[in-house]
């Protein structure tokens, strides 16, 4: 199992990410699949690729994204126009064999073709919305992970500061005791105690 990279992204990696994502958009695929493809090539997680795309690369390819979506719709229209041709040929064949049923069958087939075309446009729009929601969900997931890591780091730093503070107080307390002991040996009538601010003050016995 390969270890996912966590180093900084290079310019070439950003170009690869943009190229793959735009290709998937043109071909009617999802960006999530694009992130998985790039992740395998760069040994990064698909989530990392998605976060990089949404937070940085995407902003630089707005016109490219619009063009890719336009090309996808144009391709869908071409495919829709190409499909009815066999039906039209079949209608022509029916005209020669059953002229009395031509008008009724022709209208019915046209309605079916129109209906299927509109349904294709509807589902294409629905897929775009689902893709947008999936991308936003992925971005929020990455942002949540980033905040969790930042929170963990802050907790570790706070714990280290608290430990350093306790160690310093222990050192000061030992120094105070040594100072008091030394002073009592040289001057038994004088002692020291720590005031509320942590400073040593002289106390006459």
C-alpha cells in the first residue's frame, strides 16, 4: 500500500489536475472520478486532489470549465440527433407498406423523440447539480479535516507550554529552598518566604 503524499503541489501537478478534470467534464463524467484518476497518478488521495482543485486550481480555469460544459452539451445534442435516424428510416419503410397508419405513427414517434430529448436535458441538469453538491461536500470535508488538525496542533502546543511552566515553577521552588537553607546557615535569625507575586522576601525571626 503506497503512502499518500503530503508535500506541496507543483505547477506540473496543477496542470495535470486541470487537464484531467476538464476532460472528465467534456466527456460527461464527474469531477470525483477525475480526482481519483489524478490521485492514482500522483500518489495523493482523491480528497487532497479535490481540495486542491476547489481551493486553488479551479479559480484559474473558469473559462475552461464553461467551455468544457458547453462541449459536453453539444456532444449530447449530436448523440441525440444521431439516434433517431434508424427510427426515421423505419418510418419511411412503414409508409411504403402501410400508408393508412403513417400519420398516426409519425406523430407518436416525434413525441417520443421530443420527450426523450427533454428528459436527457433534465437529467443532465440534475447531474450538474449533484456534481456541484458533491464538490461542495468534498470541500467542506477537507476544511473540517484541516480545522481538526489545526486544533490538535494547538492543543499539543498548549500542553507543552503548561509542562514548561510547571517545570519552571519546580526549578524556582528548589532554588528558593536552597537559598533559604544557605541563608539560615549563615544568618539563623533571618529567613525568606515567597510573596503572592512569586518573589522572595526577607523575614526576620
